[in-house]
C-alpha cells in the first residue's frame, strides 16, 4: 500500500459515529489542522444531506415501510437500508425494524455475535443481521461516504488506502476488539489500528489546548477520564509524571465494561412519560413503549444540548387502523429530565459504596447485559477503590485514590448539572489535606472529541504529537494444570499464569525463558484465557494459585494442535501484543525453536484456534 495521504479517526459510537481527519505528513513546527468529515446520509425519505454526526442506527424496512427509491444514495442507487438520521427517525416509528446499540452487542458473551440476531425483537420473517455485520454496515457507509466525498477523482485518496484509527471502549476485551476488527475488514478497511475511547478524548483535549496543556496539568496530577456515552460508561486514570524535565502521560487504570449510559436514561424517561400517559388512561403496549423509548432519546439530546429548550413534545403513533387517529401526546420538561438523570444515575454516595446487587429473577430474557445498578457514581467509587495508593511498605495497600482533575466526555456530559454532581460527589470523598479540590478540565466538545483525538493519536504515532503511555488495559492469563497426583472426585487444579501484564505496549512482545511448560499435541485439548482489571501489578510469568475472586474467564479454546497423537512437548512461551489490541501466544519447543504453535482469537467460530 502506498504511503497514506490522510490520518483518519473514526469514533464508532453506540449512539453516534463521527469521522475526523488530517494530513498524514505535517511539516515540522506546523500545527496540524484536524477536520470533521461531513457525512452524506439520508435525513428523510429520498433526501440526502451532509451531517457531522452519523447516528449509529440501521433501518431495515419492510415492503411497505418506505416509498420506492426512497433509500437511494449518491454511491448506491439500489440501496435497500438506511443508516444514520433517517434510520433513527423512521426506526423510532417502527422499532421492530431498527438495529440500535449494536456496538453493545459486540461484547455480549451469551449470544453468537456472528449470527443474525438484530433487531433482537424483530419479526421472525425479516432478514436480520449479526452485531459484527451491523458494525460493518455502519463502517461501510462511512467508507463509501468518504470515497464519494474525498476520493471521487483520485483512487489514492480512498479510505482503505489511508491510516485509519478506530476507537473502542477501554473495557472491550480481546474478543470484542477482534470482532470490531472483523467488522472493519468486512467493510473493506483491512488495515486499522484500535485506540481506547477515553485516551482518544484526552488526546483531543491535548490537541485543542495546544502547548497550553502543560499549564493546565502538573506533575502529580491524576486525571480521571469519565466517558458516559449512549450505551456504556468508561473510566480511565491518567497519571501526570515528569521525565527529564518534561511532563509525561501514563494511563494507569481502566474500568470494567459497564453497560449503563444514555440508553438506560432514555428508558427511565420513557417510563416517566408512560406514567404521564397512564394518568390520562392511555396505556401503551410493548410496541409503543419501544417507540416511546426512542422518542425520549431525542428529547434528552435536545434538552441537554439546547439551553433555551424548556420542554420537548412527544408523539406516539397508534396501532393498526388507528395509526394516526390513535396517536398519543405528552411532553418532557427540562427540569424533569435533569432530575431523573442526575438523581437516578448520579446519586450522592460515599467513597466506600459499591454497586448494589439486588436478588435476580431465576429466569431472565436473553438481551443486553445491562448493569443491575444504574448509579454511575457508585461504579466510580468501586473503580477508584480498586486502585490503591502505595504506602511504601512492601506494596501494602493504602487509602483510596482520589483524582485531582476530571475530563468529561460523552453526550450525557453535555448537561452542566451532571458534571457538577460528579465533581461534588468525588470532592466529598476523603482525600489528603494538601490536595486541592477536584477540578474539571474544560473541553470544547462532547460529541466530536473521540474522533478528533483518534486522528491526533495517528499523528502522534508518526512523531507529530504527545503520546500517552498505555498498553493493555488488563492483565491477561492462561490456565495451567497443576502437576499433582490424581485424586478420585477432585478435578486437577488450574493455576493462572500471567502471560501479558497490564500496560504491555501494543506492538511489543515478551518471552518467559525461565519457565518451562508441557504442551499436549495431537489430541483435543482446551486452553482457558482469563483477564483481570484488578491485579495490575502482576508481571509476565506470575503464577496465581487462588485466582477465582480476582481473575475472570474470557474464553475457552478447544482445539487439536498439530503433532503426534498424545505427545507432550516441553515449551517456552512468547507473547505479542498486536497493534489492534489483541494477543498472540506462541508455544515454542525448547528442543527445536522451529517448532512453534500460535494461539489467537478466531472470531469466525467464536473460539481461539492455532494457525
């Protein structure tokens, strides 16, 4: 591939997607200009306009849901589905044909994410798509929009020939990252680099602040990136240190994948609106409730982004012959929306609080695994509680870490009362007497930030910007069977061997030369891969005997490695963290280094396999 002309950052969001770009080669001493792509999309039936944001919705119309030729695009006159603003609006009226929150399904371990299951409650007769395919459809629209707009007269400028950075939640595990890469490949983007969204938000702040960023933070600052988007809440901690007189940035902690965000808030608003209608003896059925859910999302976005808006009207269509005449109307007031979001999702809590875990119903619907506790402030307390300060006494854990500054990101954080509540809650927690009040690091935008930050990171990788030291967001382990005599009724204990420590940089590799293991080849075996966001000090080669409370299973690989049936081969392990955030684990024969077996995530059959 020829040298790219552009660096492109893509924020493939749960609710909205954004594309930012800049020239790949920046002259020394010049400040790069990062621009946002205006994405052509259907905004109404038969009407295409450019928007800076592409709503991450896909509408799969039935035979009579749209007029003929209503879905034509500049690059595809025979297009049969809608992506973007029209998809969101028409889909809110026919929710059973709307694919929404598909990004959240990419990390749902209880469904086959390569099987067509979306829309989840769509009619059986309709043709559905997999979560991976949904990501591909959105990315393909982005690619085609770029090529139509930016590369119409020059093949070298096509998106597939550029340096593309694609963002993912920091908490996405290796499987979800692999699935994201697969979706990009299906869209024709075969050479991409993944970047964690909170880091992208911080990069965007550095880019917008210019050289002044060094005046806004100082050595010893601990910055919390609090990113609450449409489907997820992401937390990261970035430590500000000094090296040779220069400020350095190091990502030191990443939170768990939390399925709580704008979607939950939209549903809470929908229940409030439905109660208003019920008071008028206008009960909604399940179909209408889904439409109300989507309508409340638009109400929330409008009221949080427009300070002049005091209320938002909501109309829910009737069913069948009473489609228009049976329409029901209500409205949501700004103060009601803010109170529901602030008090319901960001309640005042103590530093020692943890998310509540109510007793679960024995049988549950198979849907997205939303958090049982929607209180984001309690999740924050739990996240910070896992990251302890060292008191210098052989690693004994000291008090809870309290950030000195917070960088907010995500559409939910547009609301000033929400940001103030988070600042007030964290400031109320115990902190050293010498520490100043927790402050907000001002940002210019909450919607376009991640894409702009991804583009800036692409420049930083080329030596034209500041880089955050980061690497893997968790410590990763593989199960190793203990060498013990067999005991009737007792399974062989499995130890957890750390093969990739937290913070291991992408594009680097490590070897465990002083530890020898036995690899079974020629017959079916299984490998257990595990991860931990709490054990951040384990090094490659650390063996954990009692791990179940701190280390969680990610996936189990079942395979047969090439070799003579039933043979056991002494091996050492080599591990590589790839630039797309996944792991390659090599088992290398101690006697013959040419004999090597590679374990990697194979998303095609939802397991890992050797190659």
